């Protein structure tokens, strides 16, 4: 059987974390939304067992740990750290990470999105 490719998504994970460079952002945690889309490649269609696929519980817990690990100045750095977490599983061949700060401006959300592929 040919290999199988799937996209696994973690959308709209709401965090409270230190993120940003402005005085108000340095004063305390703020609401941050994170979405992750991972392209995963398996040698065959997986059987109905979690061991055969990338476990999104692990990704969610890892993102929560990154958020709890201390203040991050730039959304770009946050996104890169989350991408690196995803690539710890060799079956992840591409990842898109989006972070959004919804409460900075009264009329807009501000965010960053990166896409990385495994070399």
C-alpha cells in the first residue's frame, strides 16, 4: 500500500501568556490564539490506534508548556518554537503555525503565520 498523507489541525487554542514588546504587553499575560496545521506522512493508511499517528494531545500540551515557560517578545519566535515542537515527530513533513493577539487593538487582531517544511 502507498504512503498516506493527512493534515492534522489544532485550531483556536486560547492561551494566556506573556507575549509582546510594548509596555502594556510586558505588564502581564494577554490572550493569544494559536492554530497549528501539520501535514503528516505515514507509510500506509493507519490502523485505528493512536500509536500509528501524530498525537495532537502531545502538540496541545507542548504549546501550553511553551506558553507557560516565560515571556516571549515576538510572535515570530513563538511560532518557530511551536513549529520545532511539531517537527520533533519525524512523520510531520510540513507545519503552518498562526498566533493571534485579539485584544491589542479595538478594531483589529494582530498575528503572525509561518509555514515550514522538513528539509
